[in-house]
C-alpha cells in the first residue's frame, strides 16, 4: 500500500478542488491518501469519508504569493511542512502540492535535504510532445544562475526519471540553445554543450525553442530562468489561441453552428494540451519524492497528480539518482577547477540553504 | 519617393516569393523597390517589369545555414552586402531581407556600423498582443551574454520605435523575468531591474513569460538568448496547436462539417497570428534601417515587410536613437564601474566586430 501526502490547502481552488480530487483518486482502494490541512475546514467537505483518506491536521496554510522563507519561519506547521515531514519519516512515499512553488521547494530542501552529489534542485516539466510521447524539460524555475555542470546533473536526473518511472532506458537528451550547431549560444551554453558532449552518452546536441515540443529529444536541459520563461510563455500562447478561437467562433452565426459540431474536437484538444494529462512536475534533487502541481488544478488534475505521485514514489527514482551521482561531489571539485580555467565567472553561492529566498 | 532595398535571394521561398511580394508592393507607385540579386535569375520571374522596380545585380547569394562571417569573407558581393551598401550610400532608406539572420546582422554591422552610444544591436520582435495593440520584444537573438545596462539601451531604442514609427509617445516598458516582484530572478535580472528602475521613466516592472502576449507592457526587454528561446517556442506552440486542431477536425465526419463551416474563422485566426500581419523585425542599433523578415515568408508577407520597411525607413528612428543615447558612451564607462562593484562577472568582449561570429 502506497501513501501519498496531499497538501489540501495549496492552489487557486483549494481546499475544494483538492478534496474532490482526493475523493476521485480514493476510488482506487490500493492508494492511501494523507490529506493535510486545517481539519476543521476539511471535514465539512467530506460528508462521506473513504477509509483510505486520512486527515492530518496542519494549522497553517501558505498563500500563493507568500515569501517561501518567511512562510517557513512564520508557519512551521503549514500543510506543506507537515506533508514533507511525512515523507521524511517514511510515513508517505510522496508529497504533492498544488500551492506556492517556491514555498514547496524551500520547505523540501529544509525537510528532506538534497541527494548527495546534487548541486542544485530542478523542477521538471513533463508534457506530451508532437510525437505523442512524454518529454521532460528541466529546470523550469528551481535554480537560476546555474553553472554549466549543473545541466549535466539535470541530464542525469532526467535520465533516472525515464528509466525508473517511464521504463524508457535510453532517452535522448538535448540542450536548449539558440542554434543547432555546437558553437552556437551564449558562453554558458557553449560550456554546457562541451560538458554534456564529454560526460553524457545520451546527449544528442542542441535544440532551439521550436524543437522543444517536437519530440526530437526526450529530455531538454536548461537553466531555470530560461526554462521558466519558455514554459510560461508557451502555456500563455496556447491559452490565448484557444480564447481567440472561442471568440472568433462566436462572432458569426454559421461559425457558432460549426463550433457546436466541433465541440467534442475542441474538448479533445483541450484535454490533450492540459496539465491534467500529466498531473505535476517532479522536484528533482531532494532526498524524497515531491511533486508540484499547477495552481489552477481542478479535481481531475488533482486526481492525475495523485496517480503520478504514487507512481514516482513507488519507483526507485531517488535511489537511482543517488547512485548515479555518487562520488560526483568529489568529481565536482575537479570539475570546478577545470571550468574555472575555461571561464572566470565567479562561483555562485553554494546550494541554497533553506534560509535563502 | 522612398526606395526600399529588397534582398531577392534570401528566404526559404526565394527568389520566387520575394519577387511576387515585390510585385504586390509595387502596385503602390509611390514606393520604389531596389530588387537585389542575380539579375539572370530574377528577370525571367518578371515578364512585365513595373517602372518602380529596379533590378540591382549581386552575383552571390548567402544560404540560410551559412556562417555569417564566412559569408562576408567569401561573398563580398552577396545580395545582402549590396543591399546594405545602398542604405549606406543613401540610395535606399531601408533594407529588408528574409534570409540568413546572422548574416544580415553581421553584414549590417560591417556596412553601416553601430549608432554611437549603442553597446550591442538588438532584434525586435513585433507582434499583436491580446489587447490588439502592437508589442515589441527585444532582444530576440542578436546579442547574448548581455550586461544589465544593455537592457536599458534596448528600452531606449524600443521607445524610439514607438515614438517615431507608431506615434505612441509613452509606451510602458517591462523586464522579462521569472517573478513579478523586483527581487525576483537571476543576478542579471535583479541588476537590470535596478538600472531600469533608476534610468527608465517608462519602466513598469517585471513581466513573466505569460505576461509577454497580454499587452501588459508595450515593450519587453530581455537578453537575446532568453528572447530567442521564448519567441521560437511560442511560435512552435501556435503552429503545433493549429496542426493538431486540423487533424482532430479531420478525424470524424461531423467534425469535418464543422471545420468547413469554420474555415473562415480559422483563416481569420491564422492571419491574426501570422507574421504577415507585422512583416519583419527591425534590427536596432545599427546606423541605418534594416529589417529581417521570417525565412518562411510568402509573397503577402514580403509585401507587408516592404510596407513596414518603408515606414521605418521614412521615420526618424535612427536619429532619435542617436540623440537619446548621445553621450551615453561616456556614461557607460561610469556605469561599468558602478556595476562592477555590484557584480564581478567579467566584461564581455566589446561590441562584436564584423569578424567575430
């Protein structure tokens, strides 16, 4: 029996959508759900309580716009902190929250620590590519000011995900860049390309922005600043297009008729593009399974997120990453010397402590 | 009478689509077009030659994948080099190419030089935002490894475009970042935010990736690496979505009927999203008007590009940028000292000479 810890208080539609999603997922009796939040608020939403949903009280809730570090200081018993404690104490195999991404990240580092050998955590965005298979882009916002060798670690962690969770042994890994040739890009990308070429057997080269969604690569690595900007703008374009399509369709009577005939097609497409098809973004590099779902999640997305969290939590992902990066802590010291001869950019601060924002 | 120099040899559909676009634009007798390329190839495409199209011979053509610097060395008489010469000699008020972006950029710097006070050139992407007005994002690929103060210059150049070409006196300027609060982002963005806040009265703060297309800001500034990745991925999402919509619509008979009824709506939407609505991306910072159009341009896009090139070439854009940045060359030296106390990243190479790739 797998227990997934679920943050009932995080997300734009919390706690209602979260509770409804938990009820959907609980139809599967082999899944245990620890539903974490203000019990007084949650109980009225659960007139009928399935035996595999367990309420766990957490008096505090972190808002979507709160400062991650301030939230930990001021709300040590938030649903996020309590949920991660369950993972740390091995009472749950995974934690998922649809709440404040920064707060989940900072609390995960505090509660679980990082896997030895990991320089920085990464949030991995999973999406269905144009070929219909799953692609993973990381990092999409956990770590900025990356050093080139962090991207080699991201590649290793992504590969572990494909191996352990998707049972795909040989994923192709690409570097997000602004040209396909090896000598393209900024200084950071040129160095990252050289390191990936040397150290990552599955490296297939650069992809440009228009290659992310084609399925040309299974895994796309990038600095968290670029990944975040690309992900958010891509989501926005998709939303904008479907909104514009809707308003053009409403603009003329025969369009409206066409729109009615195509209702099913539009819905099919929406489902295909939606987050709900994937459910959540794994936080790579922390010593335990943590997933971050989209703040706008509805009950169905929460249900998908719980399925995914169970699947990742049941896998050997963390152990595989640990084994793959074992000894790389010492390797990194060598790396740093090698790099500093290539590039005299100052070293960034070490792995952010839970106290830094 | 305005003369626009048009590269007949650049683009995926060159020279045919270019010549057809020139013929469309030439219906307006007040526009003179210098059509530059291999005259032997062009003449057969022009059985009837309007009096306002002038063939200018250029024996060489630069391929889409050629190295920018090698192309200048090996093909000093390419259609790109010859077209820019016309601008330099004031025989044309603007040059537009739908060919190799890097080659146009490198050749523009070589032939025209940069405007005094400009540290780096920037390519500006113009698009219609969700409010229906024009937004400008720069840089989208001309300059990587930017220093924070380059973004202040990009803001100044973008503002000059709004003033001179769009007659919009007070555009709002935002910084592309991964959070809205001033303290968000990587080191580069935090510094750029501080400089924009201090030096740019029209600065409205950060926008995230999902704020680019909303119209929340008229001008969005960013490093060329990020801008390029965002632009290409956004274009790809739009293309992917419309392709998927097409194939879902073809999948069931009543969908096909709906699709026929909506044909006009889809076309309307496509036009709205297309490059052709804008026509080309101005290259900011070089001492003359240069526009780069999309390689996939068809005749209609070439026509739009020519209209835009004329409009920009007739404006006071270059002079306005020169006046706005006058004296900033000395200001930059001070800036550099101020910055180096904030950030000890090594200075990038000076403005790329035409010889660097």
